[in-house]
């Protein structure tokens, strides 16, 4: 009897793991799970093999291509040809990301996952932590370039997280996103809107946001207006800080940016917020 109960628990765990992979795939493809199940429930002799391939693919964060996945399948006792695995992966629209040394710093700039523009320029938010925009800008210093990334809450225009780095890379993006998630200033179902930069289309970013129930939205190609609030913030930032101070050292700019973000959130009064600052307006949120 105990063995039977143990076996049942293991089956439940396996099912939950499969459901998570399916949920992630559906959100990436922007289709409902009902559509997914209705499609796969049609007679498909490769149904089980496709599920095995997807499980392995997401287990290894998209690192494994068809050849490595074939190896895993064979080690699990399945007789399958690498050409068939390649064909099925192509049918499902999943591909291995390009691997490089220090991939967090030198991640591929090729698009991996692109989300629809769910925001559709509706930049008004009825409650805090509902809609967010994010972007990255470049700053020239006397020692080279700095990159500033921000995440902004559209409810009160507050910069909820930001980061400065010498490199426009995955490390900067994940540092800012991680600090935002750790702050708790989000909720399940929040929309996170960005452009199609490689940092945001990368599988690690997609997985990180999906695990928190955050929905990705992306601007259409060549239309920066789709991310208007972030563009507007950087316009104010450069007018009110960069043009005033000109070229300074990296350390000087890091301190200036820190002070400006604090000023923007806590002291800069905004007409749209009924004459309040971002922090004041948030404190009045119900």
C-alpha cells in the first residue's frame, strides 16, 4: 500500500512538471492552453516523443539542441534518430540558443522569443504594480560609455529598479530585474513591456519572468513609440542631467544617476499625478 502511494506522488510531481513546461510554451507562443490541448489531442503518433523533447529542452534552459536532446533520449532508453528529433523540434518551433563562453556577459543577440505588443500603447494603469516598462540608454563619460537600465511602474511613473554598467549585457538586465522582483513591487499577472532587445528575448529572462507569473509585452519592430513612457523618462533624464553636467567620470555619473532617480521618485512633482511625486502618489493608492 505504501509503495502505491509513493508511486502516485511521483506521478503527480511529473505531471506538475509537464504542466509548467506547457504553460511556459503557451505564453511564449501567445496561445491558450485549451488551444494547445485541442491541437495535440488530434491523433499524433509522435505526441509522447514531442512531450519528452519539450521536457528536456526546458529542463536545460534551451541549451540543448537536437543532437544533445537525442543523446538524452537514448540514455533514457528511447530508440530515436537525431533527424527525427530535429524535425519534431522544428515543427514545435523550439531551437537551441547559441552557446558562448561567459554567456551571461556575451549572450547571443539573436532573437529567441518575441512577445506580442500586449500593452498596445495603453499606458494608463488603474493600480500600482499592474503595468511596467523597461529600457536601456547609453551615457558618454570621460572614461568611456555607461549603460543605464530602468524599470518603471506606469501607475505612478516610479522607477522601481535601475542599474548602471559599463556593458550593455545580460548581467545588467538580470541584476535590475532581480532587484525589482526581490523588492516585491509586482504581482502575478503584471505586464512587463520592453523593446525586442536580446536581453528581453533571451530564454533565461523569459523563464525568470514566467516563474513569477509576469506577462511579457514587446514593442513592434522599429516603433520606439510603443515604449513611449520609457523613452520619455530618458528624454527628461538627458535634458535634466546629462546636458547640464556634460561629460564626467564614471564614478561621478553613477552618483549623479543615483541622486537623480531619488529626486525623480521623491521630489519631482508631476501634473499627471495631481501635483504629487511618484512615491506620494503610490502611498495614496488603495
